C-alpha cells in the first residue's frame, strides 16, 4: 500500500516509492529504493524534499498517529480540487471582440 508521508516521519527500513518534488531537487540518483542507512536518512531530511511516497508492502510502515495519507485520499483531494477549478467560470468574450484583438495584435507585430 502506498502512503504519502512527511520526511520527518521517514524511518530506516521504509521503502521510498517516490520523492515528491523535482528530480533535480533531491540528492538521490534513483526515485525508488529501500532506505537502509542513517546517512541516507539524514541526507533525505536535510534535502528540500518535504514529502515522500512509501510502499508498506516492500518496507516498514509509519508509526501510529503519523500524518500519513493513503493514495486514494490524495487522489480524492485532487479530484475535488479539479472539480472546484472547473466549476469556476471565466467571462466569455464574444468572437468579434476576440477577432478584433487578434487583428490589432497582428498589425502591431507587423510594425
């Protein structure tokens, strides 16, 4: 099972499935690995990465009371946010106004 947890909850023995953030911002050359050393744990904690996905089927689970979020909870939050964004409407501009603006931009570009 995949869980998204803060780096502060990461422990040795956990299988890091994915580091949240740009691959250029993290200090590891691979995105999925078993965290086995104190050195790697400290490196992760000192990096700019704030959250990771762990796979509890391949490594240790988080302690009870942690801030872990299951994959389906995160997906539900994303779906809710997308629905909220798509529900917000933007003002529709009539076609003739769009064409007038396009003509003006074209003319400006030619000068």
